[in-house]
C-alpha cells in the first residue's frame, strides 16, 4: 500500500486536518519530527507534523485538507503551511 504526503506544518492546522480526515472516514498516518517526549518537554511550538494518506484517497484528502486548513501565516511572521 503506497502512502502519500499531503500535509506538512504546525500543530494547530495538523490537528484540524486530522479531524477533517477522520470525519470523512479517510485513513491517515500522522507523524511528527521529534515525537511525544519532545513535545512534553519543549512544547509543540517547534514541532512539525506530517499527514500521509493512501494513494487511492489522495485526491479526496487533499481537497478536504485544503478546505479546512489553508491559510497563510505571513502576518504573524511565520512560514506558510504546506499542502503537498
């Protein structure tokens, strides 16, 4: 089963994307750079999250994630969230 990366970004938009995928009943895999131990000690501010879906769910998942979480963070001095 091939998995496709559809999102890379910070915690808040990642959690919104995750909930939207769950509601649409699309299986996903959420991964972070450092993991739970790092987050418990340092907080989620420095953590990046990655969401993967099955290849057959890619098109539908991208539309859902884009709809629910697409915004720019330039006004707050940050990077754009990435929809791959």
